[in-house]
């Protein structure tokens, strides 16, 4: 602005060039200036625009008049004023663009804010007056330049309106509005909280109005709720007194009927003395005390189920029972395995604590199946359980190692792990290191071979191992295998050499009774 003020105040004497030439040049200044510059720089003998000769006296005089004018101070002063005028035109264009941007910003802001209760009363700073004042300041400067161009010989001054001050006002408007837009954007990003706040406020207003209009009904409802609470407490007290007073009798009753389902009249339970008898005989030392491993497991299973009565404090607790069975078919013959599976499938408990294995009692309301978690190493038991829907088909899983960690995978079909287990045993017998699953693989393979090849000698793994030692001279470390499979705690874990020896002995058993299985494993290894 100081340069413009100096240009307006400067006095320039008029050029000696005629007014007619001046007016002609001013009408198309750029055209004449370009032609004169080309002639002056390149020293041409013809006009660069019309290509006529300019060395004759008349044309030369015209060109000299043009050159003289542009070399004169008047022309230079007017050129300077034109530059200022052009700069002000650019300012007007920028001002128009700013005005449009502010208008669009205000329109979008007003459209969006109505959806946010906390922002709907906010306003952007009005920009119309600031824009108008800026436009008037630019216009007054342009007018001053136009008047100065007409009278270069007279000094002039800047208008009183301060253009810089007008620009600062507009910049403050833009800055304030941008802050408001940022606040609106943050509110939009938190619109869920805004909506919830509005809903809570609306609910609060509704609650107060409803309470005022319905106060007698509310008091009546409170009285009913208190009465219900008192009666519920009395009922819970009655329920708690029921199971605890006769838990022993319920355990005995349930144990007795489960034993009868499994063994018929072979074993009798004396409910008064809590003693198990073999028919009419006391279970003393001698033949009447002898129980197979499978029988022991079945009896333990029956007693475990019967003991649910000791785990409840009220009748309502029966429907919250969750039973966990860890390999309930260990060392069992096939008939026992199937009996366990059927019992688990049909087991149901009424809301009064009556345990039943009659599937007709299951109604999902008064008599429900308890929640079950069944863990097993037995593929036979697993397949029976899945086939007979002891567990839901979508609730069968396998635990397996994968790169040093254990994973659970969903099983969509029956399992037949014999071949994989035998493959591991053969590899360990041939030098591979055993792992935590080795003992279970040995046990599973021996049980499978015994049940399929010598079912008459395989009511338990112990009996089959005894048969192997007596008939084939193969001595298996059955104590180690049995104990290791069932997680018995030892101060010292079995050594890898012991497990490798057991694998080698297991391979001998398979070669004796099912040599073809070994050949299959060798064939798979050869293909790999």
C-alpha cells in the first residue's frame, strides 16, 4: 500500500506526444507496446505486425512517436498504475471466491447442525458485511487509480478506507468459522453419545410425567413386588431344606437303581449300611471280592452320578449341574462301553432332583439333561457317543499337538486313530524320541489288538498283558502304561528308554496278532 500511495502522490509532466497519439495508444496499449519493443530490440526495417516498410519518412515518424511515448515518464507512470489496478482486480476475484466458500460452508453447517441437539442453536460468524466493506475498499482504490491516470500532473492520496484492516476482519471471520466447523465435526463423530444423551433426557422427562400420572398404580405395583419377594424368599428357604435333609437317602436310591441297570442282580447295594454286596455275599476277601477293572469303573461311574445330590443346596440347583467325565470307559468291555454311552445319552434330572435314565421323561422343562463335558482316549467310545447322539454333532472336538502347542479342532466324522498311533509307536521303536502322548498310544493299540484278536482274553488290559506273557513270552510294562495313562503322580517321570522299550514290545504284539498292520505302516513310510 505504501508503493501505491507513492505512485498516487507522484507528479509526472505530460508527454510531448500529441493527444491523438496518446489516445490511440491508450486504446490498445499492449498491441503498440509489443510492436515497439520488437522494433527497438531487433532493429527491424519493416513492421513486425503488418510487414510494411517503416524506413520512409511518414511511417518512420509514426513509429518514432510511439517510441518516444513509451520512453516518456508519463507512459511509465501509467504502466505502474495499471499494475496496481490489475493487482486490485485479482483481489476482487479472490474476494469473490472467498465469499462463495463462506456461503457454502454456512449452508452445510446449517444443514448438519439441526441433527445435533447440542449444536442446533450455534451460528457461524456473519461474513456479508465484512465482504461488502472489503469490496468497497478495493473499489475506492481502483477509482483513485483511475482519477490519477487522468491527471498525472496532480498529486493524489489513498482513500480513507483501510484495505489491510478490512482483510484482517475477513481473516478473523474465516478463523472463527473454521473453529466452529471443527467443533461440529467432533460432535458428529460422537453422535452416538449425543443421541444416547438425548434419549436419556427424553426418558427422564417421560419417567417423571408417567410417575406423576400413575402414582397410585406404582404404589400398588411396589406392594405386589414386595409380596412376591417375600414369597420367593420363603420358597427358596423351603427348597434349601429339602435336598440337604435327605441327600444321603437320595444318593443311595440313585446308586441302587443305576447299579441294577448295569449289573442286574449281580451286585446289591445296602442303603442302610452303605455296603456293596455280590448278590447275597458280603464283599470280603476271596472270590466274592474280585472285580474286573471294567466293573470297578462302571461302579465308580454309577456312584459319581448318584453323588449329584451332594452338590446341590436347593432343588433349583439341579438344573445348574455341569458334569465332567474323564474317560469313563477305561479298561471296559464293549457291553459296558455301550451301557455308559446310553446312560449318558438318557440321563435326566427333574426339577425335584429325581435322577432318571428313561428318555421318555426328558421334556426340556421339568426334567432336563444336565450339561456334560466328556473326555476320552477311546475312539470306540467317541464313535458310539457321536453315532448315538450322546453329544451334539457340533460339540465333538479333538485335542492335538501343532508346532509345540495344543489345539482343539472340531471333528466332523468318526475317528480311527489306530493307524496314526501305531505309526508313532513304530517310529519311536526305530529311534524317534517319545512324547507325552506315547503312553496313551501304546495303551490304545494294545487294547484294540486285544479286543479284536482275543476278545476272550481282553476284558481288561491287565488280563490281556497277562495272556501275552503266559502264551507268547512278551512281557509288557503294564504297570507303567496303566499308571501313566491315568495321570498318576510320580516323583520321577518314566525315562525315554522305558517308553522306547514299551513301544518295541507293542510292535512285537502287533506283529504276533496283526502283522499286516505293520506292513501297511511300512508301505506308508516308503511312499513318504
